[in-house]
C-alpha cells in the first residue's frame, strides 16, 4: 500500500501534464475519461494478474489479463469512432 501511494504521488505531475495537453487538443471530456479509465483498468488487471501468479494460479492470471484487454477494447470504442470520423473528414476534404 505504501509503495502504491508513493507511485501515485510520483505520477501525479505527469497526469496533470497529460490532462493539460488533452485540454489543449480540445478533445471531448468523455474521451479523456476513457483514456484514464483504461489506464486504471490496466493497472488493476496487472495487479490482479500478478497476485494470481504469486498464488500459483497461472491460468487464472492469464484469464484476468484477457478480460482486462477486452475491457480496454470495449471502453475505447468511442475513441476509435472519433478517430475514424476525423480520418474520414480529412479524406473527404
């Protein structure tokens, strides 16, 4: 827990910088939320997977990683849709 809190403290300035850069790009706030939620899912799944492996459950660890990847894919669909719209707009111009 102490290590996790220290990591959060260290990462806070970087997250602030990312937020300000995303604000400058004028992306919709829900897209920024998707990015941060995906990052959170990645960290949680990695922690859960490592815990499963430490407990000797390698098969369960791989399933946790798979579910995490699928979750990120599903959450990022609005972002992929927005990028596709932008690309189509550039192609049609």
